C-alpha cells in the first residue's frame, strides 16, 4: 500500500513539473515569436474566457473570491489532519503542487500570453508619437471640457458629490459595454457580455494593496472591489472587462475602458470615461510642466463651464480622499508584486507603464475627437 502511495506522490510531482515546464516554454515561445501566436491566440483566449465566464456567471458575485478561501481552508484542514494522524505530508505537498500547476497552466496557457500581443494601437489604427507639453495640454483641455459638460448630468447629492449607484446594475452594463464597439474594431468582437462582479471577501484587502479590480482567468471573472470610488467605478469595471477580451496590458485596458465608456449611452459611464481620461492626462502634464498644468486649470475655472469644472475637481478630491484611507505599507507590497508580474510578462516599464495610456489618449484626440 505504501508503495502505491509513493508512486501516486511521485506521479503528482512529475505531472506538476511537466506542467510548470510547459508554462515556462510557451511563455518563452510567445515572447520570442509572437507572430506564431497572434491573432489566433487572442481569439482562443476570448472563447475560453467566454465559456468560463458563462459557467461562473450563475453567481452574482465573484466565485473565485470565495473559492480561494474555501480551497485554502480545505488544504490546511487536510494538512492538519495528516500531521495530527502522524501521516507523511509529502503526498499533501504533491497534491498542492499539482493543483497549483494546473491553475498556472490555465492562467498562462489560457490568457496570460496576451501580454505578448501586438500593440492595441495597431489594431485600432492609432498612430502614437512623442508629444510636446503643449500637445498634451491641448488633449488634457479637451478631456476636461468633455468631463465638465457631463458632470452636471450624472446623479449627485445635494452637496454636489456623486451619488451612490447600484453596483450590480453598473456591473451588468459594463459587462456588455464593448458591444457597441464590436462592429468597429475586431479586437472587441466575439467577447463575453457577462456582468462585472463584486469582490466581497477580498475587495477591502485589495484596496489596501492598491488594487481596485482584478481579472481572474481561472474562472473568467472580471471583478471590482465593492467599495471603489464612485467616479472610478464604471471605468474600472470596463477596464476589467477589457482583460476578459484578451487585452492584458494595463495601459491598453485603460484605453479600451475609455473607448467603452465613450461609446456608452449611459451618462454615468461617459462621465467616468472622460473623468479618468482627464485625470491621466492632467497627471502627465503636471509631471512634465507644473506651471502649464496649473494655468490650464486656472483658465478652465474662469471659463464658460466653470460649474462643470468645479464638479470634476470635487470628484477628483473625493476620489483622492477615498483611496487615501487605504494607503499604507501594504500598498508598497502590492506594487512590488504587480511590478514583478508585469515585468515577468514583458511589460518592461512595470507599474510605471500605466502612464502610456496618455499616448493613446493624445492619439485618439488628434485622430478622432478633434475631427468630429
């Protein structure tokens, strides 16, 4: 009997090792020879994520949120029983190694290779380029003006703050937000329209780690912390839904979220999209030329749409205050983990690559918005 158990343990370790080696091999191949994988891999990935999201879509909240806790509890309970019964723990270790390797294979083989996809700008026909501070300021002014026009139209409290909205209603809208773009861009076609889900167990810990949302390829679920800021919520939901479409790059998912919000007929989504576009551009402008950024805001507050601008700035202040409550040393840990992950899949700029969305926003303004 012990011999059979030993063989089973060895077999589990062997399968786990083979799967781990396969993950490394296909990651290397996709990074070295992306032309062999794309566009076919993204289509395969979207199809697989669509199937998984349909299966897990029976639950109104993120299943992985609870599965992680449940599986960890089962694993440690099994370990405790083995230790208490004086049994060897090597079979337990081999079972855990096999389970982790299977999940990693689904993650890497089913979705993560999308990090090596061609630039989204190529698929959208966007021509990005290095921009001067003046060009950045022009785009920033445009996005601020658009947000300011929409700001008075979104539901607000009597004090002018954004009113709380039903999370699950917004999640359902966000899940189907790329529908209007399917006929215009192939990259958004044939994707899942499953709702974006709420993170109930891990939402608050994720906020302390600096994460507002997360896409879980193993279950195909796009999920967002229930307590994310009101101004960010529709945009963040669309960001996580973009990952489900095989758009793995963070900055490209940000731009995809903007496009989805812009295409929406719901003013809450349109406002969130332009609010975030302004925020990204203004932050970049402030880093490049603080004086020009300050002058831009001063002119806007003295302009024709001063009320709308004031509401945008109120929302910005509220958003900062909301996330400031979660700042701390855990956020540094979250940044380090995310940075390591992004670099591991070829995003050399790591967390800092999030700022590249500004290049897309400038290009979109120059090619589309300014010609409208």
